[in-house]
C-alpha cells in the first residue's frame, strides 16, 4: 500500500427511509449490467480504475462508475457517488473504494449493494431496503456491516481492529470476512492421505465459531469491536460527542452534505 493511503480506514453511513431503487438489472447470463452511481461531487484528484492497482483515469463529475470499478482519491480530494434513488457514498482523501455490486438480483428483482473500503474513509447515506433478499453491505478486511435502516460509523484502526458505532436503529455486524479468509487458507493447506489416496476433509481442521462470534445486532448509541484476529467484543455504549471529537472536519462536512449544504 502506498504511503499516501491512510493507515486508518473509516466508513460512516447514514440511512433514510424509502425504497432503494436502481435503474437496470444486475448482470447475469445474457442480461444487461446494472448502472452504477454517478460522480455528483469531484474535488481534487479523483480517479477510477478496474483494479486497486490501476490503471487509473481521471473521474469527471457526472460520469457513471460501473459496478466492479475502484475509486481512488488523492491528498485533499473528495468525491460523492450518487445512485439513481438519491443514495450516496462519499469518499475522503487518500482512500480507495471498491464498488463490488450495485443492482437488482436476477430472480427476485430486489436491490443488492456491496462496497469494500480498501483504504481510507467513506461515508454513505442510503435509503432503507425493501424485500427479503435486499441488502446494503459495506465491508473491510475483517468485518462486514449490514444496513437495517439506521445511522452508523465503521472504523478500521491502526491495530487492524474494526469498530462499528451505531447512532440510530440497529446494525448487523459480522466478522465473517476474517473467518472466510481463514477457512480458505486452511482448505488450501489440507493434507492428503497418500496411503489411501483420499483427501482429508478440510472442514474438520477448521474450528467452528458460535453465532455470537459471527454476528451481533448492535443497537442505538452502542459500539462493537471486531479484533484483527476475528474475535468480536461485547457491544458497549458510547457518546456522540466523544466520537465526533476525533474526526470533526470529515463528520461536519458530511453532515452538511446530508442537509444539502455541501461546500
């Protein structure tokens, strides 16, 4: 990772009531690809690429960013990506955001959005989802936060822990990214019984974890930490004043944008 990228990744999301609706359908066999968000705000050096390593092209205002693309911001830069229903994801300076998925499920026609904060900070204001399979997820290297119509922040700290703080409603927080990665590594290293020429079941080598370790429903003004080793602490209370104090400029700018007062 280049030195220009922040060591700490922060993701803040604000949700409002309403259906999450996008034009187009999610890509499937023979189907058209879903339309991604438009770059509604571009300040400073903002680029778009097909991978986190580039090649990069300048992202111009009102250009559409397709699902699967990466958005990268330079020092002092900012960007806002707006979806068809008015939902937005804002990216701070020295950040990389991967838009993994944004469209309708082929069978259910319900919206499914997945973003991956590779580095830096992001803030999202999205509409409440409708449908049993609808989802809006934002993940980091070791955690994923599933939106349930609420306001929350996600911080990836210098010790690689992920902290989720909920301001309103509730958020389902899972440590599945860490355990999924650990399971893949275990399966790759699964030994082979050469005598009997039978592969040993790798799942027997992977220690199962309880449902509590996999996911917690974190309520209003509560926070939970997912450590670098994938373990999840019990949720505890926090105050908004203490949270804002550490990142006032970024939070204030986003709160202004949420009220239609972006500067």
